[in-house]
C-alpha cells in the first residue's frame, strides 16, 4: 500500500464519518428542514457517476471507498426525504 493509497483510504473514512454525523443529526432532530434536497440529489448523482468511472477503470480500492460513500449517502438522502415528507404531512 502506497502513501497515496493510505491517504485515499483515510479520506474515504473521513467522508463516511462526516455523513454519519449528518445522519445522526437528522435522526435526533427529526428534521431535514435546513437541507437542500436538490443539492443532495446533485451530490448523489455525482457520487454515482464517480463510482461508475472507478468501476470502468477497475480500481478496487476506489470502488470500495466510493461504494461505501454510496451506501452512507443513500441512507442520508432517504432519511432527509423521510423527515421532509413527514413534516409536510403534519
């Protein structure tokens, strides 16, 4: 494992931890009012495109890291949408 591989791994860990903190905040406050669903959707599309690119170049460490980002961000987006709709229903 090179230094760059290690830094890449640490970067993916940091990104996932950040998303987990956001998930925790939404769950605890039961609100996603201050989040931009459009912005989150754009980020989600970008994350998926990057995953497809990594799959195309067959870079396993990047595929794994990006796959984890897809999983945590999917949870984040679904939770945000759930609480947005729950608030709208009253």
